[in-house]
C-alpha cells in the first residue's frame, strides 16, 4: 500500500542512505526453551548500535536527507536521542545543541557531551526540554530532529525492522519497547502486510501508545517508571498513532520489577549491560505479559545500552 504514512519504499531509501553509517547489529538465537518459554527465542541486539541505541538510525536519516543550516541541528531528549543526534552530527561535521530535562541520567548527558554536542538543561521534564528546543529552533533556524514525530525519524528506525527480517526471515512475532513510538512505528511500518505480528511493550506507568490505541487518537498520560528517561513520552502524537493504529497488533504493559529483572538477566546470562528501556521487551516475556504459543518464533528487541553502571551493579549485586 502506498497510502501509508511511512511506506516501505521510504524505509528502503533510508536503509540505502544510512548504510555504512549505522551498524548492522547481530541477532542471538537462543532456540526453544530459553527463559522457560515454549517459543523459539532470539534477541536482536540493537544495544550494540553506535551511541548505544537504535536512535542512531533515525538521526542519520534526518541528517542525510534534509538540508542542515549553518546553525546546525537541535534536539530534545531524555538521553538516547540526544546521544544519537550528537554522534551523527559529529560524524557529519555538524554542530549539535541538545536540550535535556533534569531527570536525564548523568551517564546519558556525559555521552552527549562526549560526542561533542552542547548540552542545555531545558527544564524539569521532557516536555519542558522540548519547549526549550522549539524556542531555540525558532530563534536560530537550526534543524530540529524530533525523536518520533517525523517521517524521516520513523523511516530511519524502520531500517531496523528491514535488517531484522533479513536476518530472521521466519519470525512470527516481535516484541518492541515503546516510548514516544518512533521505533515501533518504523518496525511496524516495515512489517505491515506481512505475517509478522508486532507487539508493543510499555511500562505500566507509561502507556502512551496503549492509551492512544484505546482512545482511537493520541491522549496525554501520566508517566512514572524506572524507564521514564527513555520510555516516558506523555503523548505519542498524531503521526505515530496513524502509523501504529493499523500495524501494531497490540500493546502489553510490564511492571518496573519485570524491567529490572530483565536487566539483571541480560547481565547475568549474556554480560549485556542494558538500560531499563532497552530491557523492557524482554521483561514482557519474563513476567508473562506476553505469552507466546508453543513453537512460536519470537524476536525480542534489546534496544538501548546507555545504563548507569553503578545502578546496574547495585541491581545485580
């Protein structure tokens, strides 16, 4: 279908555009019985992407498909999007100004600075940082790179779905963590019309996509979760809703305890240091929020590695 907000050809073009800039990340096949599941499980390790998350894909697609003004690029971010934009901007020789809220973890702010961007504390919450970023863009003419409410961003994230399908052509279902919805929009846009079922995973305390699907339109939600810095959007917005309403099978909710359990499991079993948002999809499997059928071929996305190592150390003992 060509009338989709983000059609497959747009994702194909993004994949060609960012080739050589974003990493092809590996799949770890665990087989049947992993985590006590009756399904055949594999993990897509996007946590090994440049700058520690999938957001590098969308950042590069923006920078390589849109004209960049003298003022450079600007973004508001809880951390991962900012790090990705900063990394992509550095690689392209472009100035980047990143607005972060006070709740952003120090590890993520340090990563943004390490990639050479200017960091501005833009208020208490993410929405405050976005407002500060919007003012800066209006004043300077900088190119705003939105973490989810832009087709260029969604198409860039959709390259992950394309890559995943090439690596695992026989998947039945994929579990994908949801914050603002740019990631699941891209992946669902890629798998639209195929046999692959795309299931969203949100923290119980941050359910913007599930609420939008229930309300048949974007709505504001309250946010309170251990993963709020990366999965803490209050509203997915109209573009994400339009992409997801017909392409996401359903959304499941996971408690914070399941998210931290998944973090611990990924470290203890695989020595993967993963942030809460990056572990949320696995949390849905571990706590039973998603129950696969026997023999189901299930792909679980591990999507972010920008974790505070001291907190992870305390978590796993």
